[in-house]
C-alpha cells in the first residue's frame, strides 16, 4: 500500500522536532483532511542552513515532510525555487490515489521554503474539529 | 507470513485448528456433489445436514430454518431485498445509523432502485439505539426493521430483544445482522423474536465465503439466487460443501468454549486497558456497553492511520476508523453517529481481541503501542506546542 | 470414501492436486481480510488479484471485468436479474429450452415477480439452437438473450459466436452460461461478443462455492449483493480468499493442459463407445455435436435410475436424467426438448469423463455396465417377452 | 437414499424370471411412472406354490416385486388376503417421498395374488411412450 520510500521515511523520519529559535516558520495545512506540517528554518542570506518540523497527519504526509526536509536542507533558495511539481512526484515515488494530495503538501512546503516570510507560528496552530478549517 | 500479533479479530479470524483439520480432509476427499445419489454425494449431503443441525442448535432454531449462504452480506441482501420486494404494499424501512454497509447498501438499493423510504435510527453517545426512537419512526407504511446485534466498529450491544418484541406486537418484519454477536452473546432466535438473522463463518474462526441466514418463514421472502433448488429450494447453487463443514465445526467449537473464550478475552481487555492507563495519557474509549472483544480507542494528537501503519510495521495488526483520505465521506459513519468530531474519528484505532490471543501478545502489543504513540506524538504539532 | 470410478465429472470434479495444495496452505496461513492494510491482508488481496489475472487471461478479458462470486448460479442471477431490472423499459427475455435451472429460474423470477415475458428457443434433434429461430423471436421489446455454451446433460455445443454477432448487431444484451464450456472449448469473450459470461470453479477441478462473472461493462447492471464494496464495488461480501485462490490455480492448470486433457478424454470416450458397441445392443447416444467429455446414453429396456443405482453399488458413479419419481415433471427438460419419449428419458444415464479418469477405470466401468445392464434386462418384461 | 431392505433386494432380487407354464399371471403397472411388474404363479387349490416375475422400473419397484414374491410364495390365498397396506409398509421399510408409490405397487401385487384370475399376459405388455398410459 505504501511504496518503499514513503514507508522508510515514515518509520524513520529525518529532521523531526521543534527548533528553539527558527529564523522562519512555515505552516502547511490541508483544510480538508487536516494534515498539518510546521517547519522551522535556519537560513543565511541565500540558503537554508538547517531545518526541522512537526507533523500531524497520515503516514504519507509525515513521510512527505521528512522527504522534503532532506531536499531543502543546505540548498540555496534559488535551487529550491527551480524544482517543479514533477520533482515532488519523483521524490515521493508511486502513490495510491488517496495519497496523491500529499504531492500538494510537498509542493507547498517547497514553495514556502523558496521564499520564507513568516517569523512566528500563528496562535491556533493546528487543524481541528468538524469542517476541517484552520482555526 | 503469520503475523506477530493479530488484534483485528472483528475483521476476520484465523481458522480454529479443528475447523482447519476438517476442511483439509473435506477438500481432498469429500468432493461429491450433494445432489448426487451415490456414496460421495450422499456423504456430502449428510455433512451439510450435520452442519445445519449445529447451526440450528446454536441459534435455537429448526434445521429447516437455516439456509447456508456465501456470507452475511448475501444473507442480509437476501433477507432485506427478498422480503421488501415480495411485500411491496408497504415501502418504508427503518434501520440504525450504525449498521454495517452490508445492511446500509441493501437498504439504499431498495431506496434508489425500487422507491423505498429509509429511516435511520440515531444512537446515544454509547452507540446504542433507543427503543422509543424506533417506536416514533414506525408508520403504517413500515415494512421492515433491521438493527444489528453488536456494532462492528465499537462493539456496542443493541437492544434486540426489545426491538423484536415491539416489531412482533406491531406485526413488522424484523431482521437482525448478528455477525458480531455470535460467540459474544447468547443468541436465541425465539427469545429475540427476530424474523431473520445473519451470521458469517469467518468472524467465528470459520472460513471466509460462508454464512447463514436464519429465516422463521421462508414463504415471506423471494430468494436472491435462483437455480437448482439447493438449500431446500431457497438458495440455489452447488453448495460450498467444505466451507459449510468448516462453518458447522466452527459453531460446534463455539458452543463448547465460547464462555471460556469470553472470560479469556475479558481478561486480555482488562490487562490492555490497565496498561494503557498506566503508560499513556490523552486517550479515550469510543462507545459504551460493549462486548469485551472490541476496543475502539481514540488516541489524541496523532492519526489512527499513521499509528496503525506504524504498529503494523512493528508486527501489531489493528484497524482504523478512517482511511488515509482527504475525503471526509470516508470517515466512519458509526463514530459520526456517536457525535465524534472529525479529529476524534481520525485519531481512532480499533483493537479487537480473539480467543487465540495470549497475555504475552497483549503485553508486547501494549509496549509497542505506547512506544509508537510516544514517537509519533514527539513530533506532532498538537502535542509538542 | 474415495469412489472406485467417478464418471460424473459434469456434476462436479475432484480438486486438482495443485489446487488442493494451494488451498490447504491458504486456509491455514492466509487468513487476512483482503480489505486490511497490513501484511496478511495485503497478501490476501494480492492473491485475489493474481487469480483475477489468471481468469482474465483465460477468457481474454481485462482483470477489471472479472468479478468473483459464490458460483455460476450467483453469476447467472447477477447478470440476468441485474441487467433486466436496471433496463426495465424492455421486458422480453429469450433463452433456450435446454438451459440449466440456474438460468431458467432467474428468467422465471423476472417473469413471475417483475412481469417480464420469456421466450424459449427450441433445439434440433442434436440439442442445438438455431440462429434463425433466435432471429425470429427477437422483438423491439427484447432486452436480453441468454444461451449456454455447452449443455450439461448431453454436451451439445451451442453457436455462441453467431448469437453474439446477432445480438451485437441488434444491440441486445447477450449473457452466456459457459460453465460446461470451460476447459472443453476455447473461450474468448471478445471473439464471442458476449456482454457477460459465467464460470464455476468446481466444474474445472477447483473448489465448490466459487465462480466468476465476466462483465464487459458493469454500469449496465445492478449488483445482486450489496455491502462493503468488495470486488471493485460490484460484488460485496468478504472474499472467499481460499476459494478464489483455488479457482485461480484451477484455471492456471487448465491453461497448461486442457488440450492434453481433451485428447485423453476423447481417447477414453472412444474406448468406451467402442466397447459398448462390441458388448451391448439396444442403446443410443442422446444429442449430437457434443464435447467429448459428456456421453448421454439411452439404454433400452431398463430404467436409468435402477441402472445408476446398481452401478453405484458396484463403485461406478454416473448420473441420471430423471429421478425415481412418478411425476413426469421431474423428467429432464433437456431430453424433452430434444423430442425424446418418456421411456427414452427414463432409460437415460449420463456418463461424464474427467482428466483424472484412466483407461483402466474405463475398461472396468464398461465391464460393470455391461454386466449390470444384462442382469437388469434379464428380468425386464421389455426385453424378455 | 434407499433403506437396507430395498437395497439388498434390488441388488439380489429373488425369484426373478419368466415361468413357462404359469397357472396365473398378474400384470401391475403404474400408469404415471410406467413401472411394470409381470408376476407368474403356480398354485394349488388354496395356496401359491411357486412364483416368479419380470420387472421394469426403478430400484424400489424392482425390490418391491422381489419382497412381495417372497411374501406370497408358499402362502395360502387366505393368508395373503389377510395382509393390510400397513404390512406392505412394514416389509418395504422406510421410503423417501418419491418412492412411496411403491407401497401401492406392493399392495396391488398382494391383492392380485390373493385372487388371481388372469391366465395369460395381454398383447402389449408394458408401458411405453408419452402420457404414460398402458398401450
Ligand atoms: C450449465 C450449468 N450452469 C450453471 C451451473 C450452476 O453452477 P453452480 O451450481 O456451481 O452455481 C451448472 C452446474 O451445476 C451448470 O452445469
Ligand atoms: C456487522 C457485520 N455485518 C455484516 C458483515 C459482512 O460479512 P461478510 O463480509 O462475511 O459478508 C460484517 C463483516 O464484514 C459485519 O461486521
Ligand atoms: S489524509 Fe491527508 S495526506 Fe492522508
Ligand atoms: S418411478 Fe415408479 S417406483 Fe420409482
């Protein structure tokens, strides 16, 4: 049901955890299924030096955060900006239809990492309750 | 191949050793067609009759009231569709909001394709239908009521006897899906006043692809499968002889030791919950008044899907109340009916115990569950922030 | 327990050794529910997919067009009832006068309970329907045509390809019961232009209680069993995993050696008929243009029932075209359709050969048949006076 | 499917065969199923000395003729006349519903044997063809 890449990253997610003083934070949420990724970045002028994240979601979305964290770590913003959705598809490997929206989660992480703006997490920082909207 | 710790016994069960032995023998040697008039055919027919007698004894029914089918799904479709299409002057069905799809979809077929109205009985927060609610839904057009004996997701026990008495008093046909009740509660079709009742062999350590339908009076229903008039004319098709033999044996085993099984399973469950209490916070049990074998757990802060997958990678097999899917229509209708939030539903796993589970397995499973939960929570934004 | 000489292979067949081995293993170890997302569940699902691919290859269909069922009876009821109830604007069915009850009774259900008209195609003296007859029965109201591939009682081969072409040209749904054709004729659903086609595993050295339905386009039909959306949503109910594995293996074996089997069986049949010619008078074969495995014998002057019973007491198992019964409604409708007299029908036995039969068995069987016939004729008033 | 008595008599029918110079013949036929028994009797003034028969029919009807031939052989006509249908039922043992009409065949044999009248077989002496009538 899960391909090898997803399965391996899910069981051994890289770079997990909170960061005490991140330069930037990224908040990704899927308003329908409620998957949430909080990513923390340390950057210098043109690249991401270090990355960590918290992830609430299904196996594939946790694996996606892990895979993307490895991709962006140590890369320049230009490099990150040059990736396409097709690259995300390649990194995640073959997915079942129900898992396909993780490509969007991955691509959203990528886009945000290319131009990080947000400094702090918002107050209510994960998705809850019926309707599945960010609260 | 064989799993480390199988805790999904509501989904299906491994064969009882006695069932396996009988089926293996039957597969090889009892290949006669039960309709044939020579030795191996007659032998097959007698084996079916033997199994039928076991089922009749198990349910306190007459052997002629037991029809073997390909499973509870066929049994349910036969009873619901067979009765309603034969009694079309009334066109209203009442069922509960927590039925298995094998009931829900048969009702929906009658609704969409044959113009029936379907009402859904709500449940209380324990997941139990209320007899007064049922009474209030009944109209002169009500043809059939169908309510399950025990819910498959949360294990809540329904007031079948009360429903049976009410339906009998009002002369309404009452069908009961007892798949998850068999081996967990005593079943006496006379005492329960059901007009028909379904069982599936593979939920009670028998084979997949066999079930039965108890029917009080077959004249009230159309058959679903038409042909060579097997099963006393009501269910045609060459009999799944080996499967039926296995089913009969499974029931024989059950009658022998279901009380012991339940004690054993209650012990396992108590152990499991005791350990959870000691080692894990932020969890709760969905439903109330349940059979001991079913434990629906909401484990806050992580997804049931992710937890179940991680557990399976560690050799512990449980199931979930919601597939990995962005579509909320895939969320358990049972937990929705209990009033659970999307987040609670997505955080639920179902642990279901079987007679073959050991205390050692439970201890190991709890360890793995606690470790895995802690690991997933360690990077969950809901738990860390 | 195992019979001396089993010559009733049209009724059912013993398991192929490879099928038995796979099923025995599966019964014990592959108990996962195919809907589960952990190893043993996924394994079960893959096994089903493997079997589905075998079936698809066997019929030259796509795997998605194969639905596993509990047997050909369910397949036939699904196709006929499922199509006709979903397409009620036309209400006329054409079938042949020599179909198996699994077709006849499904048509009768639609007639009696849903107001359909049913026409029965006659057959010639060989037991074969004529394409011109079919054409003449078709009306603008004709919804479905269903004709079997090979008759089970006499083995006559029907012109399925011609019927398929005609129905396609006239845009009429065509269902074919191919139970007795499998392993005896090549089956290519595309070439035959069938919209659906039924098989039963136990007629081809697979298990009882499993079959399949090829359906070109499932959107044209209602399902018959409603529930958990197994079998790609079209046939609900927990899958008979072990049975399906056995079916898939049986078909795999068939693809390997059906040509050899037929040569072997043709040899046995020729031997059988040659010996009969030498040692017995006053007998004839019912039907013509038949598959070699089926031999419907009319043995003058004695009752088929008495002969078959005497043979069974000597360890030779065959079947009859008429039960011991004073009711003429119990006489074979197939032989009636061939224009046989009551006396001929009552004097008929069916010998059907299988791949496991040996030349030694045939020689022994012929001896017993000749001796037994002579004995019964020795005091038959029809032969002695 | 058959009880022991029926099965044993069917496989080893007693007294079968034609008789060259019978004193009486008995013709029993079931007009529906076509079973036929031709029984041949040698008698003295008050009893049946010898009996034989030909039988065309299903297993049970052949066994019935055999069982009845043993009953009547050597018995006086008075004894034979004293038997009831219930005796036939006892002699044949338990039957399946479809075989029950053999009780009538047996009782008919008994009644005819109690007062044999016919000296010769009729011309067309067995049942044939559709409709099942004696031809
Ligand atoms: C021609 C034909 N169709 C259908 C069937 C029904 O198959 P099953 O009894 O396995 O459902 C049979 C065998 O009994 C058959 O010979
Ligand atoms: C309550 C209930 N009803 C019906 C069924 C359907 O049984 P089967 O899939 O064996 O037909 C199940 C199990 O899947 C069940 O748990
Ligand atoms: S439910 Fe959102 S990725 Fe699976
Ligand atoms: S058919 Fe006449 S006795 Fe059986």
